[in-house]
């Protein structure tokens, strides 16, 4: 029992002297709770830019437009050119396009059913679901205002995607992005372990240079990244019948760029960590915000506007966006050139900082 108490006292004393361990044990869970409490609690004040094309230009269509304008989640952008609105929808500038067809007044006067067409993008699953639900409720209100029977206004849904896409089609790119994140960040722990066990110090007494040691680790991680991507794609296409619509060379080029970026972030994150135990919380601090705020699993539409600067700064946001554009032709959050540029900047900056700050002994 005496030996046990001595060991326990020693462990507690060592823990209290490690400021990094103290911070990430007590302060980090509080910060984590506060951040996600702000994101997922309270009223998010959702609103979506929605295009409106009034092809009837009648008193009835004006009445419909007036009702749509009263919907709090709709920011109507009324333009007569349907092609222009659809182009904005495909670029992701707006979330839906509502078309009031010509002849609406004539049909309503004759007690005939008329179709209000709504174009939407299924890749924006959350916003599309909310907009379609709200529009159905609005058409019910319009019907009640005009007449109780028969149904005069109904919604005709039209997808702007060239092929049918399912939730799994948008989940697979997120899974691939997550695997690259884990591979890059947690791979850096190997170097910390070697530093802790004096392996890197022993390398210094051999003809093997430090550059060779790091290069071998980087290439090893890149090989793993490619293998991971191949396995994910095989399972996605063979088991879940996911249609890969983009160029595979571009996809694997983005895999390599993303892997190098996150490897460099991982090495920079643990540049000063003395032990694996102290490095692990740092990696988790980097990892968790990216998992929940980058949009790979949770759409950025549900995030409050004040969180957007953080979302725009996360490298995983751009990697997930690039994967979705290439793999399933999803509506882009950013242009592809911007995705590549931001990841390249993270790579260059973190490599420079890691080289300058990394401790070998």
C-alpha cells in the first residue's frame, strides 16, 4: 500500500506540474461545451436566398408573390429570366427557384389546378428540405385564401442535378475527408513517440539525416492516404452504388494535397510536445472543431453567421468541398481554385512553422 501511495503521489505531482495537461484536461472541455452550445442552442435565424420568376404577371400571381414575401425564411430575388436564376442555383448563390407559370390567373379563375414549379439542389439537403416544406405550407395557405376546393395551387419539384443523388452520395466525400484528417494529424504522434524514447537522438549518431527520417514518414503517410481513398471508393461504388462523376486523377491529386496539408498541420501542432500524452490533447483540439464545423457531416447552413469566419478558416472545409465537387458534382461552397489555394497555403505555412519549431530531442 505504501508503494502504491508513493506512485499515486508521484503521478499527481507530475500532472500538476504539466501546464499543458492541466489546460487540456480542465479548460478544453469547457471551451468545447461553450462553442457547441452557441452553435446548437437557441434560434439560428435561418434564411435562404430564393429566386422568383413570375411568368404570369397578373393580380393572382402578385397575390402569391405577396404571400411568399411574408415567409421569414425566404429572401426573394424576383427576376424574369429563368435561365439566369437556374445558373445562380447551380453555382450555389441561391437555394431554390420558384416559378409562377403563365396562365395561373386563368386556371385559378376556371377552378383548375396550376403547378408552381420549384427548382432545388438535392446536394443542399437541409436547406432544400426546409424550403420545400415551407413552400407546401404556403400553398396550403394560398388555397385556403382563394377557395377551399378544389386544390388550385400545388408544388411541382424539379431537381437541377443531372442524376439522382442520395444522402450516401454526399456522405462518402465527408468520410474520405475525415480519413485524411485523421491520417495527417495522428501520424505526427509517431515522431513524438520517437522523440520521447530518444530514438531521434540515436538517429543523430548515424549517417541517416533528419530530412531522410521525415521524408520517409511523409511518403509512408501519402501511400496510406492513397490506399485509404482506393478502399473507400471501391466500397462506395461496389456496395453503396455511389456514382463517381468526376475525374479520378483530379480526385487523387486532391487526396495527396490534402494529406500533405494535414501532415504538415500535425507536425506543427506537436512541434513542442514532449510526450505522446501531452501531444494527444493538442491533436484533439485541432481535430474536433474541424469535424463539427467544416460541413463534412453537418451542413454549414445550420451554423449561425458569426461562426462563418471560423468555418472559412478551417482547411477541412475546403477539402470536403473539393471532394464533393469532384466525386458527386455537388454544389460548391467555394470555387475549386480557392479550395486548392487555401489547402496549399496551409501546407506551405505549416511546413515552414514545423521546420522552425520542431524539437528533435
